[in-house]
C-alpha cells in the first residue's frame, strides 16, 4: 500500500500548559500546578498526528522569526513533515496558547494567534501543486477565513477530499462557498451548536445538528461527543462508541481524532471505519499530558 499523502493548512503555536487541581474562577489563584511547554496549534497538531500515523505530510503555515518559530520548524522536521511551505514572518510573533488543565482532564485555553493570522492566500497558492496531489487536505479555523476558503477550493477543484475541523467554534455561519468544498465537517458538540443552534447532548440531538449542517451544503458530517462517541451522517449514518480510557489531558483530543480520520480515509477506509480508527487515536491522546507529546504513533494503533 502506498504512503497516504496529507496536506495540512493551519496554525502553529507554542503551548504553555499548567496542570492544576481545578481551573480558577474569575479573580481566583490556584497554586501547586505542574508546568509543561510543548509545540501545539490545531494545524500543527493535526499534521504531527497524521505523520506519526504513517502519512507523508506537508504542512502549510506561518511562524515568527523568533525562538518559538525556530523550535517549531525543527520539531516538524524531526517528525518527518515537509516544511517547505512554512513561512516566516518578521513582523508577528509565533502563536502562543496558554492552557489550564484540571484533574479531570478538562481544559481552558487562550490563544495569541500572532503569525498564524498573517498567512496569506498568495502563500497558500504557492503550495497549490502539493494540495492537488494530496489524498486528503485538512483545515481548521485558526487561519484567516480567505486562506481556508482558497485552500479548500484548490483541493476540491482537483477532486481531493477536504476535512474541515470548525475549531475554534465560529461565532458566525461558515461561508456557503467553503461548505460546498468541504467533504467531511468534523465539529464537536460546542462547534455543532454554534453552527446550527442545536444543543448537542446525545445521539438524537447530534443527528438533528448533522441534518442541518448537511442542508447547509456539506455532504458528510462527523460530530464528536467526547466520551459518548461520534455520530457519522451523510453518505452513511452510524454512531461510533468512544473508547473508555482514564482522561489526563484532553487538549489535543480533537486534533488527534482528525489526524486519525485523515489517514484512515487516505488509506481508503469507509467513513464509519475511519471514524472508529480516529476515535481510538483520540482516546489514546487524552491519557497523556500536552498537545503534540500526547499524539500516538502508528505502532500503538495499528491493532485497533
């Protein structure tokens, strides 16, 4: 079987994580936390997830001309990721995420996007041939919307499947033109509610939200419900139960899931089987601290 080719257009951040007993309330200080600094960003996390699962990954992104940018690019190279289309910005710092994680593995995140928001359509177009030659294109919403739309258009015009993880949760409807180019939309409960107005709490409400999203123009929707599982709707409909694990840190669970989904689809798996494999990848990731450090490798999931 040939190596699956995945292109990711998205964000690169440095994550600064504090693990505490509880997430502070407004004005409260909680002491005694464990500190971890690790590479992160939704785009980068998904690129690393796919690379560790055996894909040949090209990452299209923008970082600052600073220490964090240097470390990030070197880290991607060590993961075997093609960094030819990671651009350096002399005017904006590399993105930074400040993350609090409580003892249940729940998190609170604040992001300074920096160079991520300076990625341009013209820069993405420099990677057009790589996008057109991919088996799957992965997108998120930590890059400018015009960049996301153009990348999706390039892929769709070439018949390349597009996965859009609509995170962070958008505060306005996604452009119809974008949804028309997306093959698989993968919101979590919060993002599905933001996009449809449906409070997603179980399989039934997830089905209602998925129906509304499909009506907006996306042929396939995968709604993740954390420990409850994931709903698949579109070309086929099913509910995939989640793996039962003891969660330590859920920071990159969605990114691990999307990376696993992309690689499984690139290898030719049907959507329900791809979601089952992706769920296992996501479950493994929450048993470890940090974003990219938590992402599992192919050897750990090949017998899933």
